[in-house]
C-alpha cells in the first residue's frame, strides 16, 4: 500500500478537495483538524494575553504553563489526524482481502478505526478543560477566541464520535463493542458539560 500523504503537507484548498472527492481524509481527520484549529485560537488568546501581561510586569507563569500544555495537545491532534487517515486506509486494504485467515487482520483494523477517534475525543476534552482555565487569564477582547476555540473543540469531538457510531457494528466482539459505546457516551457527556461551563463563565 502506498504511504498516505500527510494532511499537514497539503494546502487548505487541497485538503478540502481531497476531502470532497476521495475516501480519505474522512470525518475523523477533518474533525481532528477542526479541533486543532480551535485549540490554536485558544493558544492565540493565551499567548497574546501573556505578552500584554509581560509588558505590564505581571506574573505570567499561569499563562506559560497552559500554553505548554496546549502545545502538547496541539501536537497530539496533529498526530491523530494523520493516524485516522492511515487507520482507515489500512481498514480499506484489509476489507479487500477475501481469505478466511485475514479476518483477524480485519478485526484489528476495525479496532484501530474506533480507537483513533476515541483518542481524538480524549484530547479534545483535555483541550476544553484548558480553555476553561484560559478564559480568566485572557484579556477581554481576546476572550471571543477562547470561546470560539472551545466551540470548535466541542464540534470536532462531536463529529469524530459519529465515526465511532458508524463503525461499532463492524466489531464482532460484543464486549468490546459495549465498552467502546460506553466510552463514546462518556466523552460526549464530558464535552457537553465542559462547553456549558465555558459558556456560562463571564
């Protein structure tokens, strides 16, 4: 199988076109990219607020700690977006095999295409928690970036979990299917709670 070109090497226009016309990237990768951009907005609000605080001689340690955590989450989303593309490519390749002894490979591929979206959802929830902490440290005119970023993170999480819904029926192990469905619900409930918390803050 040919290596999958990184979504991060594409221009925005190319990414949009391959999303529109090809099997991959799918909703998982697009959701991860959307969440990544949302987190970038949060980090912008924090970074510019930190710079403003430094000019005043204010304490900036709270900003820096959140920025460093946010940058780590940003990198995780970068990796997961590409991993989602590669996981689906591997699933498609495994699906084309007709020999009975390849069923194990297919089930491994199915497990992977469910595992990656849940990993993306976990990062999105961590980033939403960071957004809540970032809001009071952000200057007023940049707080809209924090709130918008939070909404994009929530939207990315909600979108990526739809791919789990679509793929659950492909899992033959019923216990695994139940476990993944429970995890999926938990991530969505936590994201809903955190977004409500962010939007309730003045």
